[in-house]
């Protein structure tokens, strides 16, 4: 049986690799990734996979190794990255994460609408990697889903 990891997807510059490093307990500088990186607990998907529609099938295929999918949106950058309903293709719990929380609070509503349009059911987790706020709440959400034994079926995608 394969080891299940937390899949992290989002546009370039949204903090995917930094979040993966924090979840994996790694310190030090992070580098841009051009390929999927399998960490101890995470699967870091490069932003170009999301930004190129013909690469979406690779994200979906790699999700077979995921226990959860984190869909990131950067609060400081208002760009639409996810196709409508994209979260519904995954058969595992999908959690919406707003990164850079507090940097541009006026964009919070836009971020939430973007995640809802992608198929995420609120609540979304707000994190800020520079001061490490919200990471504990995110891990509690992931652990809570695992302990509750949420079935891996389409009608539960995105539900907490």
C-alpha cells in the first residue's frame, strides 16, 4: 500500500513549497520546484501544473497518492487560478487555504469566492508562513478529517 501524503496545489508564488517545508518540519531556504516533489508528509505540485490546463490530468493522477488536497490562494495576489469545480475531481477531503493572511485583508472576500468557485466548501484556513500563524489550525483540520474517517467518495469532497 502506498504512503498517502498531503497534496499541495496552487498558483506560482502562493507559498506551496514553504508550506510543504513547514509541514515536513524542514528549516532553511526553499527553492522553486519544477517537478512534483514527494516529501515525507507532502506532495508539492509546481504552480505550472495548475496554470497549464493540459497538465491538470497529471495533478488528478497524482492525487491517488494523497490523503488530503490543499488548494492555496494567495491573499496578496488576485489572480484566478482554478477552473470552476476543480475541487470536485478529488476523492479525498479538499481544504481551501488562504496564504499571506493579513498582508491584504481587503482581498479576503475575493479569495473565499475563488475557492468556492473551485468547489471548496468553507471554512477556509488562513495561514501566514512568515509568522507561522494558522499552520496548527490547518494540521488540526487534517488530523480531524483523518480521525473522523471521512469516506473517500465524491459527495464528501471538500466537506469538513
